[in-house]
């Protein structure tokens, strides 16, 4: 007699899925996020999610497509969050400069701004242009897309990649963008 209850993936079967897809998932996430740290974190979250929803795997007809969709969604959500964090950090840095005139803080802020400028200068010309139009000219995705004759989606991807690269550059140089934000709030 056959049971109507679907069989869930066993730990052994899940381990095979993990071993088969782990490197591919990491590579895909890294290609989108451009950060080893983000790639490791997101890859781990993806496999935790797959394990938590393993009963769905039996009904998945295209496991490659299923995993690719999860990778894309998690990566894009990460980049959206990174973009939002950078906008908030930039805004708070501007507020802090206007509201606080301590010499030491001004020097530290100047050093951070120099690092951000250096990170921006390392972007590809197209990404740099999209970033500068967004940040300096406060243009929307639609406005930038129209001005550069690009799709809105391409503009969005360029901006998210630029922000992830800047965040990675700051992190490589010993500056956590979140710590910059906290430092600025505490100093106010």
C-alpha cells in the first residue's frame, strides 16, 4: 500500500544535493555580489532554506532551475539591502558633516570619504557613471536609463553592483560601513 504522504529528502539525499550544487551556488552568488563574505553567507542561507523546505524538493522537476531561482532571489535581496544601507550611510555622513565640527571627527570622516572616492574610482566607467548620476545628481533609475539609453533593469544592476563593490572595498580597508554609520550617530 502506497502512502499519500510525500517522502521528504533524507539527510543523505540532501548532502548529495549540497555536494553537487555548493560550488556552483557559491560561484553564482559571487558573480552577482562580488564579495567572498556575501557569497559565503548567502550560500549558507540558501542551503539552510533548501533543507528547511526539503519536502518541496520531491515535487521539483528541474532542480537546477529551482536552485538558480533561489540563488538569484537571495543575491538580489542582499544587493538591495546593501544599496539601502549605503544610501542611509551616505545620508547620515552628510548630516554628520553639517551638524558636527570637531577636528578629529572631520579628519576621520575625510579619510572615509577618500576611501569611498577611491572605491568609486575603481568601478568600471559605466558603473561609476550610474553611481555618480544616482548619488550626485539624485536621479531615479528611469532618469538614468533614459539619459544613458539603458534599460531600468541594467541601471539598477549597475548601481547595486557598484554599492556592493564600494562596501567590499571599505571592508578590505578595515572599514565596516555599518561602523561608519554607528560612529557618526554616536558622535552627533
